[in-house]
C-alpha cells in the first residue's frame, strides 16, 4: 500500500469515527448535524481517495477520482455551515448559504462529466491522475473563497472573544487550517505543477484538535 493510499484511509477512518462520536452524543442539535455532515464529506473524500490510489485501470481510477471530488465539493460548504451555527449567525447569513449550496449542487451534477474531470493520465510517480475540465477551475476558485470567508468570521470573533469561546475558536482555526492546507496540496498536480500531495496526512489533524476542544473546552457540548 502506498503512502498516499494509507493517508487517505487514515483520513477517512478518523473522520468517520469523529462524526460517529458526535452522532452518538447528540445528533439532534443543528451545530452537531452540520459537523456530522462535514465529517461525512471528509470520509467520502478519504475512502474514495484510497480506492483511487489502489485502482488498477484508468476506468476505475476515473470513477474514484470523481467520487472523491463529490466529497471534496461539500467539505468547505459544511464547514461554513457548521461555523455559522457555532457563531450563532446562521440565520443572518442564510442567503449566502443558500447560494453556496445551490452552487455546490450544480458542481456535483457536473462532477461525473468531462466538464469537471476531463481525463486520467500519468503524473510524476502516479499512474492515474485526473486532469481538470473547464468547470473545475470555477469550482476551485469558489472552494478557496468559501474557506477564506469562513476563516474571516472565525478570526473576527476570536479577536472579540474570551474564555472558553476563545479557546474553542482557537482549536477550530488551528485544526481546520492545517486540514485544509494539507488537503489542498492535492491540487498542484491537477495543474501539472510537480508537487506531490505530501500534506495529505495533515487533513486528519482537524480530528485531533476538534476532539480535544470537544473534551476539554465543551465544543458542541
């Protein structure tokens, strides 16, 4: 098993475990529901990434690369929704959330077409790596904008907060930032930039920091 397949499996398993724990503790609260959805999207990305890396032919690799992107499309969406519930501003930002969901559903519709993932070809040591279609460029731009938008809200509240809330925000920021930076290293090879996704394993770090914040600082009670 390659390093990338192993890290993908770890990402999927840790996200599934954390999401399952939150589901078991209290799945009825809105903030918990959105976090469970976030963990689920990361788990889909991680497990599909694993099957992509162990694929033995281009057809299988194309299917799993498109499947993993189905998870990746919604990772920042559920992250934003979770943060807005955490900050108590979900109703205020209802319209932007509706736009983000509609956009993501449209991209999901294109995911299994050549407009999103065009073809599979070799990249560096990878026998099967996807090439982006025209819709992928739009998706990636919005993907980063959603993350930046969410981070802005957290940083702004962090500066004004104190006590337990400040600690909770700190761990959310640290964990999610490391996770998104690690996961985003996958995008270099999409554009033929010769940088391997070594940061993939960091996508699991959000699990540890969020779990600590849950146990030590009563995040999501």
